[in-house]
């Protein structure tokens, strides 16, 4: 059972919503979201996860193309 299933809150500064997904802290760097706390993982609520996906779409597509 992971931390998301246990009900950890969103890691973005000022957000208290329950998290839906987790991403690596290094993946969050290019999205413009400010996450507080320490650790390797950042926990995102539904709204912030959607914003992260939209902000990093080109980068993720380029990484997938390299593997193809």
C-alpha cells in the first residue's frame, strides 16, 4: 500500500487536497509548480497532476521518441 492510497496530501505549496499521483521531484522541475518538503517523490492532486501533464507534454513526447 503506497502513500497515495494512504491519503497523503498534495505536495504543491498551499494545496491541501488529497493526492492522486506521485512523480519524481526532478520531473516536476520544468513544470512551474512549486513543491514543498523533502524527498524524491512529489504527490499531486488531480488539478495539479493535470497542470503538470499539460506543462511537460512536449518533454515527455521527446523522451518517448528517443526510446522508439
